[in-house]
């Protein structure tokens, strides 16, 4: 699932996806987005944020900015994300 809203007058974009890892490559503005990540799985979810492993327990959320580097395992499971620009 990928929902995207863009407003060219405001130069704004808002995106909701249930699989950020898979959809990220399709996002045109992925280098300028602020993200809210939500682990909706029933198990821990680990990814790298600025080269440091970050583990989200079930139901936990965290944020990242466009200044941070996010890396996922190639077999990463779905991670829900709400992304938007400034």
C-alpha cells in the first residue's frame, strides 16, 4: 500500500506506506523526507540509522530526518512509514 499526496503550490508531499523498505526506491523525494517509522509487526525490527543498529519493539515508533542515512537488510520485513517534507 502506498498513498501519496502532493501539492505543487505549496511544494509539499505526504506519503503513507506499509512497506517503506520496498517502496523507498519508488519515492522521488526520498532524500528530502522526514520519516516516522512504526513497527506494526509482532516481533522486533532492526535497521541501521547513521550506521548504528536501531531496534524497534512491536508497536514502537521512531523518527528520522533527511540528514540521516537509513539502511535496511535485503530481506527486511515491512515497516510502516509516514513521510513528509519540510
